[in-house]
C-alpha cells in the first residue's frame, strides 16, 4: 500500500513519534524497569538496600522437581497400612525440609498420583504460581473459543432483517459498557450459594428440583462460574465484530450457493466461514489478550480461592507486588507472562498466516 | 431451531424468532436490571429480594433515598465530571496521536518502520497492573512546565491521568488495520497532485475514517472511564478523583448496598449515553473493517 | 490536659500576629463516612482556632484503599505530615522509615487502653483515640430457648461450652447456621477476628519473642488443634464459608438466620436498632485464655514531616476526652480512656456497650508487633480460607510457616535483634 518509490524518513518519524514516544515512555520504559526489578530482591517497602540477584527470582518461581515416595514399612518390611488398608507415606515436608535433599529445599507439593505402591509427587518451588499459570491457560483455552463461538452465534441471530433488531443489538451490547468491577460485584449476589439469584432461578425453572449450589465456594465450579460471567460481559463486543464481518460477505455468494442447492450447513461452511477469516483472526487475538489479563473478576469475587482454584497470573503479580510487598516477585511474574503471551501470539500468527 | 416448524407458517415463525431474541436479551439485561431496581429499594428489602425474582422487579417500598444518601456520602458530581474530563481529553488525543502513527505505518516509507510497528504491537500484551509501580516511580519524578511555572512531579493532576494513556498498541492496531483497507489509489493520486502528508492525512484519510474512529473511541472511553488502580496510586486529593475510586467511598465497615447500587447506576449512565450516540457509526465501523482493500 | 490547654493558650497569646501560620497536612481514612469526617473536621477547626502557629488541613481517603494510597505516596515521596495508620501496620511503616516517633506528653496517655498505643522498637509511634473490639453477638432469647448459661468476662464459655452452644443451635433447627464468622471479608478481618481463636488454643502466628520464625508457633500442636477445629466448623456446617455473599453477612443475624455472630463493635449500634435483645458475649476460652484482637486506627507523624512540633501539637490536642467521646458516640467505637467512656452514651457504666470497654481492657491482645505482620497477615488469611475450604490442615499450616519464614529471611529479619 505504501508508496514503494519514495522514502520519507523525516515525515514518517514525525508522524509516528508522538505515539511511539508516549508508548516508549509510559509502557516500554516501565516494562524494562519491571524487568530490572525482577533481577533484584527489591521490596515494595523496606529500608534494606536492594541487591542484584540475577535469575534467582525466576529459579524460585519456576523450579520443579519429581520425587517418588516409598510407602512406609515396618521392621518386617511389610507396608504399613491405615484402617482403610491404604499404605502410609512419609510427609513431603520431611524431604523438602531435609538437609539430605538440598535440591528440593523450600518446595511444596503441586500434585501427585499413585503408581503401584509408590506415589509420585510433583514438587514446585512456587506452587501457587504454577496453579495460577495452569488456571490462566485453562481460562484462555476455554474462554477464547467459547466466547468467539457464542459471539458468532449471537451475530448470526441478530443478522436478520426484523423490525426492532437494532434494539436487541443494543441490549446484547449492554454488559460491555458496564465496568467489569461493577459486573463482578453484581454477580456475587447472583452466584451466592445460600439464596443467590441463579439458584433461585434454577429452582424456579426446575419446580424446586434444583437444590442449590455454592458456585463460587466449590473449587470445581468457581473458575467455570467466573468464565461464564466473563463471557457474558464481553461477548457483546465480539458479537458486533462478527456482525460486521457477516455484513461484508457479498449476497451474490449466497445466491450462487442457493442455485447450487446448498444446505444451510453447507452455506455456512463454504460461504460464511471463509468470508469471516480475517474477522476470526482479529477476534481470536483480542480475546486471547484480554483473557490473559484476567484480574478484576478474581479480585472482587474470589481472591484466588477456594483452594487456589481461581488464582491467575495477573492476580498473583498484584497480590505479590502489593499485598506481600514482594515487588521483584510480582515483576518476575509480569515478565514470564509477557514472554508466554508473546510466544503464544507468535504461534497463533504462524498458524493463521495467509498461505500463498 | 426453525426446522421443526412448517416454513409456510410465517406468523408463528416470526413469533418464535422474537421469542428467542427476547430470551437471549433477558440473559444480558437481567443482571443490570437487578442493579437499577435495587437502587430504589431500602437495604433490608434489597438484600431479602436477592433470593427471589423480586430482585428484578420494581416492587415493595420504592424510594429515591439511596440516591440522596449517595450524594451526601460522596461528591458524586465531582467524580463524574473528573472522569468525563479525563476520559474525553484522553479519547480525543488518542484518536489523533494513534491515527497519525498508523498513517505513518501504512502509507509512508521510512527507515525503522517495521521494527517500530512490531514493538508497538508487542506492547499489546503488557497488562497494566504489572507495570503500575515502575510507572508510578517515573511520573512522580517527572517535571512539568505549566502556567504556574515549573513543577517537579505529576502526582495529583489531571495530566497524570491522561498523558500516559494517550497512546496504546490496540488503538494503533485498529487504525492500521482500517487504513490498510482504504483504497491506496486515493493516496497515490493526492501525492501525484503534490499534496503534503499533512494534507493527505487530514483531507483525504481522516474524512474516510469515521467508522474506525467510533470503534477506537468507544474502546478507549470504556478503558478510561473504568480506571481504578492508576488514579488510586497517583492521586491523593479528592478534587482529582475519578468515579471508580469514588466507589470505594461506599465500602464502609457497614456497607450500604442500596447506595452502592444507586452510585453504580449513576456512573453507568454517561457510558451508556456515549455508546448510544456512537452506536450507529460503531456498528458501521466494524462492518467496514472486513472489507479488504 | 490542663498543662496542654495552658500551653496552647500561652502560645496563642505569645505567637499572635508575629508569625504566619504554617500548614500541616494530614491524611485520614474516613472518606465516605460523613459522621466520622464531621467529628475530625471539628477537632481540626478547634485546633486551628486554639493557636496561631499551625493550620492543619485534612485530606480524606476511602478506608478500603487507604493503605495502598499511603504506600504509593511513600514510594513517590509524597507523604503528609500527620498520618492515620492502622495499628498493626504501623511497625511496617516505622521500620521502612515512613514515620518518626511521637514526642507527646506521656502523662496524656497514661490511662489509655493498651490497644490504642502503637509501640515499635521501644518508642511510641502512634496513638489512637479509640479501640475496636469483637464480640459474640447473640440474642438473650436464643440463650433462654437453648438453655445456655450466659457467659461473663470472669467466666467465659469454655471451648466445650461454646461447641455445645453451637450444637444446640444447630439441633434446634431454627437457624440456617449456628455461627457466622464473616468469612466473605478476606482482608484484615481474618487475622483481626480469628487470631484470637488461635491464641486461645495456645498457638501463635509467629514466635512473639524473636519474630524470627513461625515454626512450632503456627504449625505446632496447638496450631494444628486449632486448624482442625476451624475446618470442622465449616465441614460440619456450623458456619457459612468464604463464598458467603455480603448481603447474608450483613442481614443474617438480624433476620435470625444465624444464632451467633462473631462481629465487630462497629456493627453494634445498627444491630441494636433492629434486634431488641441482642447481647454481646466475650470470646470463649479454648484452654489458653480468652482473647480478642486489639489495635485500631491511630495517629502518627511521617518521617518527612518538616514541622513535627506542629504535628505532635495537633495529636496532643486531639487526645482530649471530649473528642474521644465524640468519636465513640458518632461511630460506635470504644473510647481510649475510662474517663471518656463515662461521657459516652454507649460505654458509660451500665451503657449497652459497656461490655466492650471491659472486653478491650481485659481480653485485647495486639496482633504480632513486627514489620513483617503486613505480609504474615496475608499468609494467615489465605491459610484460614484454604483450611475452611477443606485443604489439609497440617500441609496448609506448614506451607504458611514456610512462606512466613522465607519472607522474614528475604527482609533480613525485619530489624528485630
């Protein structure tokens, strides 16, 4: 598109400089500052001098280990079993706090599984970080496609010629204009386990058969509940983007498909979907970015609980940096998150590149 | 979902379509209806109603008391004005600065262009929460030359809430995508006729950019209006506080939920108004983004 | 008090028109609380009129984000002269060099409740006009109906009696939950309200002699016994857990859904308005004594304050019984002295909340007095939430101990010798 023949170095920089300068000063510079902090032992509040510690923060956060626990045996070599006949194992802490195993010092149990009579335990030097990482990835993996799909469904639904369809468009878009903090506050009432609105509506719809569930209090449903709410809040925005894409597909293509006698599914598969390619890429990128930054919902609704089931990376970065005054640890998470998302978006770009 | 119905039964088909549209609309509107309805109820009733469908209905003792008390508790008008001011100025400057940069990236050839663009796009993935403290340290030491002479810090000002937020990767990205789709011949023709870059930007490209301006403006508006962490740490004077920091005034040891709902309803109104004004252009905007140039 | 008044009178006469007034900035956590702000502004204008050297100007912040605002301002080098500080946070700010010791007349604070004096490193850094207290809210009718003895300060419920009371409430079928602990408020409420249970079991958050370790204090036998008891409260359905919505917490006791509620005295006045026969019971004794948390908001002086004399003069001025009583009447808090208590509606002898004054005097124990407390409090909060949600008690306490110790190490012992 750009004029290939003319160089306009001075004008080009002049146009780009205000934007680039501001981004450099207020995003890039602080980010490098944060990177610098991640190489030190800086505290948020402390009279102690800051020391350069190299990659120690990264080691302390990323360190993993695998140990095998042998069941305890009595003098005769028989496995000691409890009342239920389950073998007894030594506590993990006897290893992580023992001088015999300096490599596991300070680690904790992330998860474990049995194999035969032994138990394999995955140790992490920072269990909460790994849980936050796993939750964040799970959140992105589920929310990105589901939200994109729901948004497409809604777009198809309101891409009809009906009287008053604009009103529905505006209604579906409404949650987007409400702050996520406000939305999270409201949904705490909805998800309440004792007499929340969701429970009472489900009870009403099932004629009382539904007993009620503590959505945010159960580790199995807390993250899914937050996913559902997040999708609810943001889906209207992506719906509009899909809608835009739909409206650019030439009607003549549909006419051609009708002449060929294509079914509804075939119309979607061979006309609509290929026409939405660019839109799909845009939506996927935007949703992925937003999903990785998951913070406000957690902060307002669950504080990372129950049992770390809703810990996320940005929440942990903030919790450490501010709550625990460990600004270098918080910065370390930021840098890891940046590298992670960068890698993923490079892969995404490679996967969705235009094949020639 | 229509397949089960006889195609010739138009009336019924239409009814079903509307029914589906309305049911889906209920999912999106009910929680917000809960907010608005609750703002008119006394606390005890509000909290009791959350266990039934009454939460969505204007029933019981309806009163404006919550609104009155909210105004007593916090300078609501001041907070809304601050937010609207900061948001408005930022949106305006962001549209200019980011579109200028995008113009340079799309239409001009200059050394370093691709590298700079890649760097800007990479900043898309830096969550603000993670750079807040370093940024605080920077702005607290920045000098400023203003009408009252030289100042040594940016803390406790409007500018500290505005300037760092003017340029961002997403807005530049939106403009770049849009400009790429405009017919390049227009620009070439203007160049041949001897128009300057500034003229091309202002007379040729920007008049065609209405749709993307609306999109970018709404996104930026939402981002700015909902600012919380940043103003919290850089503003220590009530006179500069925005609405989301103001929300904290309502979380006392003895939280008055009715007042919170009233406050939330009030601060949502400006955003809704802004959206409705721009809605037409907004939907048209995104619609045109799919057009490949 | 007399001496102070005379001094300020003398200053007024002496200073007079000779010098321009110097401005003293002050930050307060009361934004959004009209009554509290009015009282404070009253004290400030009284002070400004009483002398002509200093003019105090107040900037109010919402309590929920006050600490974040102060830390950010400290990082940016922008602290005011007089600052309001939550008692247990003070050592952290003093250690960090944000604050300087007070230089006020010690005679003024002789009679103050122990929880209102903020000591660090052997010096007084902050002083509060009030303390807060926690009590077990109950109805007189509930005790009668369940046939329970009414516990007193001299003879509180034992752990068994307490559990028997919860059992009776649960078995009666009249309540959705026997006990409400306010589990939805995962902030400073957790250590403030729940550390006393740990203490009463004989445990401690950290070793309070050295503040260098938590091993054996939090995860020792007493700590584990406490943790198992804690988990049982939720497993057996005595109390609602962390996901309780804020509405239930506010209304549950008043509506009669909870038989007992562990709650702060700041809710007492509002509750009395709706529940005629509400009574406030002392904490149960699980064997090692009965405790509640002490230490509320206090005034201190920032290290960067250019006019500490003015700041100290204001704090001395604010410590008058009249103001202590005004705060108490206005927001229901416990006045710092018994002479001020006598002037209040609720805490005077025979007043409906007088029991809180005695609770605070007899049962109050400060949260760990160490700069590390701000971090330890977060670790404790998470551990309590996790145990309530079913995490393995011993593992969780062990992990909390590990975290506390690595934090102490990362901070080079937090300045304890």
